[in-house]
C-alpha cells in the first residue's frame, strides 16, 4: 500500500512540473530568446534554449528557422518546465 501511495504522489508531483497548452504569442524577444504568451487572461514569459525541441508539422526545426513565425498573434503549442520551453510545436505551413 505504501508503494502505491508513493507512486501516486510522485506521479502528481511530476505532472505539476510539466505543463502543455495551446497559447497565443504576445511578443518574442530575439536577443533574450524569450517568448511572452497568453493563455486565456493570463500572460507568461518563457525562455527558449538549444535544448528546446521545435517541430513544424512533423519536421524538426532549429529556432533560427522559425523565429519569423513567432510573430504577435501566432498560435503555438508549448510544453514548459518551470520558466523554460521544452517543446514548441507550430502547425505546418502551406506548400
């Protein structure tokens, strides 16, 4: 019983550390590699790093390739851990 309770508590703690959501970009600071996003009425600023996994459609891209797409009003899916974006997903563009 103790093992089960420990596992449940650990699962809830880990789920609280990582959050995923579809958000709208408010602004992107290229120099600081910081993106300010809005989810509902709440705004938050997160940093992007070399470890951030970026995908467009099904292709993996580099940050430099998608910086122009991080314009104000763009909708993106992000997964965050603390104040850092671990994964950023953009919908594929028209060919």
